[in-house]
C-alpha cells in the first residue's frame, strides 16, 4: 500500500527540454521519501495516509539557494542604510551579541516562516551551525549548511568549519548536506582561500561563498589584486570544487567564461535584497545563456525582511522585464525553471529535487488557489508567478513526511519559538561597534 497519497491535485511539471505545464486532476503516490507515481485521479486508490487536495496546485518544494536564516533575530534593525553602513554600523556590530542559543532559536523561527511559505530546502551560511543543523533536524526540513568563517579568524576557524562538514554531512536521514563557507574574497586572503579549497577537496564537499556581490567590490578587487573576485576564486582553486556563489551582481562579461569552465558552479539571486540595498542585479540572462544555473534566494531577513521565496520569484521576473525595458523578457516558463529546476542544480541536487516525478524526493507544497486574489483562475502558472502569497500554502511535505497540514505546523511549536526569541530582543538589539566581528572594506 502507498504510504502517502496526495489526491486529486493539479501538478506543476517543470522538466528539461520542455515548457512547464500543468497536469490537472492527478494523484501523487509516495513511498518512504520518494515519489513513486503520478497518475490521473483514481478515487478508489487506498493509502496509509491521504491528503485530499482537490483544486489545489502541487509544486516542488521551494529551494532557497542562499540565506542567513538565523539572522531573523535581527529583523528590522538595519533599515534604509547603504551596504557599507549596513555591515559596519549595524549587522556586524549586532552579531557581536550572537550566542549558540540565539542561532538555535533564530533558525527555528526562520524554519517556521519558511515552512509556512513553502520553502522546504535552504542553503544557509551562518555561525554556530551545529545548532542550526539541530534545528533543521527537529523541523524535518532539508538544508545545505555551511559555517561561515573570515580569514582573520585564522586556520582554527577553518578547522571548525571543516569539522562541522564532517559531523553533519548526510545527517537527519540525508536531509542535511554540508559545505565549506568562507565569507568572501574581500574578507579572506588568497592563502586562506587556497586552504579552504584544499580542505573542500579532501572532504569531498563544495564551497558556499559571497563573491562580486556589488560592482564596487569588483572594482576594488581589480585595483587591489588586479583581478576580479571571480578570477580570485579561479586562481585560488575555489572553482575546482562545486561552488555556490551568492549574489554576483558585480560579475563582468569576462568572468562568465571562467565560471563556464568550472566543473560545477551556481549563482544565487536574491532580488529583494538588491532592491533594498541598491546593489544592482545578478546578470541572470548571460549566466543562463552560458549554461550556468542561477537559483532563487531570499538572503537574510535583515536585508530582505522576509524569507518568502514566492515574493522573490515575482520580483525576479518583473525586475528582469524592467531592466530590459521589455515585457517579453523572463517569461513565466523561465521564472519557474529558475525557481525549481535551476535552484536544485545550484545545490547540485537536480537529480533529486526541483521536480515532481517518480524517483524524485517527495518534497511537495500544496497551494490553495481559492483566494479572491487568484480569481477568476484563467491561468494557473500566471497565478503562481504573479499572484501567489505565502498565505496560500496549505500543505508541506518533505522526504515524504507532512510538516504542515491545513496550515497547521506539525513538527514545530511556533508560539514557544516566538516567545523564546522575544526574550532576547533587548540584548540582541544592542549595537556594539567596538566589538564588531568584521569590517566591510572591499
């Protein structure tokens, strides 16, 4: 008997070589952590557990390809400032207050928000990541985690992030994968980056790093090193292992062939952060034309304010049209490919995530499109890209297990988590410029 049956839903199909399309009135059969069959609705099918999903849209679980999820504990504390002030006067002084317990409860709060908005996988880059991994394990979600380190912390920090990789790789029934996580070329010198690349090769893992976040960083790197940040990554061996580059708004045309030659590289695009901090945009179209996957991301809640990836999807599509002054740029089909198939590819998980099909992991989100903001429902995919809200998320399944049912969390106690975080608000809000953890000086 099938373990879990999602019954009578519309299924979004995002596949290679064809435009996304909808299978209407289908059932999704799940055994263990995998989808085993998708077939036209059969009212007589028996299952150990059934989710009745009539008129709902089933989509692959959303994949957040770059975030600092525990940073939700600082939400609202760095508003309307430049990127330089954001780092030097706000974020890095605030993070001097950070404790392991803060990361644990912050990660849990972020996971509540992400589950409720249909995000089932997050690539996270933060501190005290053993506690973040513990939170992911308890929540039942999926994550690609890296313990962030700066070069001035020395090789002891490198050993710490490598140790985290070894402790948690494949943990939580395979839901947790791990990455090395040097912060950026402007906070890590070339020797430190070479050491990170060597460690990643020895551990058989990849590297999650910020690079060419804004054009001013690229300009500064050219002046100081005679190389772009992307050239630095290539010359230090970072690109010799799977690499996830956060942002890349300062990627130049001459950088793209370098990325194209790397064995596996993806770029995370977080449009709301770029709008809020005036950063410019990732060059999505040239990257994709070169075969380099670009994934959808929120970044942290101090620069984005939410972890709502549906909001990022809509902003990405519309910003590409606006920048090109062409409404035919970034059609819905491309936006959906980026949100699902390409986001999975950025994490090296394109063979198991980002698609609803037999053999793929059963990470599934059901959207209730019955709200007035979807009516009349002429076009399901248009509603998904341009209308859908986090509040439309009805059911969330990860690894074949229900995490959210009829908008009710099953694995996390939201009230307790919010109360725990609130108790730390006054301490966390203290800016400590003399104790800031790093200096932004690209």
